[in-house]
C-alpha cells in the first residue's frame, strides 16, 4: 500500500508519496517464546534488524523530486504477550494483549534526481 500525505513546513506544504515498499532482509538473532501459565504466550525478539527499499517523491510550490531509497533499521527489540482464551467451541483464538517495541538506529539512503 502506498503512503501519501503532506506536512506543513515554513511557507508551504510538502506533499509526499511513498510506494513500492519491498522488504529485502529481516534478521532475528535472538528470539524466544515462553508460556505464561493462565495467560498465554510471551514472545521476545532482541537485536533484530530490517532492510527495505521504496520509491518516493515529494513536491512543494518551489520544487519536486523523486527517487529510490533504502532504509535499514537495527537494534529492534520487541516484547509481545498473546492471550489464548479458552472457549466452548472447537476454535482457538489468539489476541495481542500487550506489545512494546523499541528501535535503536535508522539509516536512510536517498537516491534522487536533485
């Protein structure tokens, strides 16, 4: 899905469009799953990283530019707790009870026409 919008900066608006987002690499060097009695499942991911590419374009009243970008996000930590309530049916359900995510570094390389 494309991301479109605008932001106000100084004397005018900057319109932007981000499209063709493609995940090229995901690493989970440290991940664990444990059971929480009476509650559900706890997932912990440590020091993960994600790389993706995307097309972008921006437009202001003064100029416009477009290009391709590579984004690298590292030092990602996630802790999520899923509950698994018991029902009187044959179906199992899982719901996200809590989630905490932090990231350390983001490196963005922009390749544009200008």
